[in-house]
C-alpha cells in the first residue's frame, strides 16, 4: 500500500508550507502518519515523517519544529485523548505558532470535533486524510483559490472475462 503511494507524486511548490506527520503513540500510529504524509505529498503538499519515538518523554523536547507550519499527529487506538493532550501541550511549549491537527483514524465524524480538539489543545481534529487536509486548509494552510485536493485513487482493473485454462 505504501509503495503504491510512491508512484509519481506531484511536485510541491517551492515555498510550500512545511508539514510534519508523526505517529502519536505506537508503531501503528507511525505507519498511519507515514501513509498520511505520502498521501499529502502525492497531492502536492510536501510532508516530513517522524515516528512515535520522537514523541517519547525524552525526545519530545528536542523535536525540531523550526519552519514547521503544521503537525499532524496520528492515532489509531481508542485510548488516545490523554496522550494527545500531553503531546499538544509539549508541542505548544516548543512552538506557539505551529498548528496541530490530531488525526484519530478510528473515530467517526462527530458534531463535537471542534470541542474535542479544543479539550486536547489541538487546532483541529480529523478522522481521514481528506479531512486532515481540509482542516489544515480551514486553518489557513492553503492560499485562497487553491482547493484542497488529494490524488484520485486509481481505478481497479476488472478481472478478465471468460474461463481460465488450467494447466494439467
């Protein structure tokens, strides 16, 4: 799946905002962050990836945020809010200007996403890659007139029609 996203990514603009995708707590969160980064890159928005290890208590205070415009923090597990609150608080201490979008891949769309985001210290909450891009755009991430867009998924080729010959 990750290799498919590497096929012909769009070239990001020279002065494009710098995006950081990072796994929130586990290796699976880091894989989700990498998938988000590749999806954003394929849509023409360059993104750097860091792993959940970069958010450990020892490492989070040394995480390089200079020049980063938005941090997307990915979580897959159900128990994510306490950890997300901790991460958002520490990221804010490191850089007051960085925007934080928490992406909780297991959550369904809820009408209180803004309330949840505020309660954990994030600027926005998303549940899909498309929503993450949309939340970033709502925060001023894309210049006016540039619609947020993710690369279309390639169409699946239909299975061949007719009978298959069995070698015997």
